[in-house]
C-alpha cells in the first residue's frame, strides 16, 4: 500500500501538484486493494516563489498531526512537506491510530514546529 501511495505522490510531483491534505482518510482502497489518493479540494500547483500563511490552529482541527512544520509556521510549502505528511500517514498505518491522538492542538503544533 505504501509503495503505491509513493507512486501516486511521484506522479503528483512530476505534475507540480501539491495535495496539502495527505492522510489515511484521503486514501481510497479500490476493489483490487489498490490505494488511490483522493480529496484534492486543498490541492494546488506548486509555486516555488510563494509562502503560505501560518495555519490557524483553532480552525485547522483534525488535520494538524499531518501538517509539516513549514505549513504550521507559514514557510514555503513544498514537496518535502508532502513527504512529512506521508511519513505521518505511514505512522498511522503502522500503529493503526491517528498520530498524537488525545493531544491538544496547541501541544501538537509545539511538538511538530
């Protein structure tokens, strides 16, 4: 499963697309047990010259554990940030639970950023 998700991320990278919301909840498993990345409502084309605004922790809610430090601090969001989110997705697959489950949002942000 992880290898197929990696292949999907490579495809997105070559297309200069950043997903921005990579987590297990946004991986669809087909009838043939193939994982597919979906839910592209936050996705955009990579712009190497812009930075993102820092995330409002109170509004971000349940996506915080998968956010790279750059996304939390307003630094430039790159494919490396997608790799961070993929790492958290792998953590979720291995341990079969949401990262930082039970932690307050502010504490998660302090730990990641």
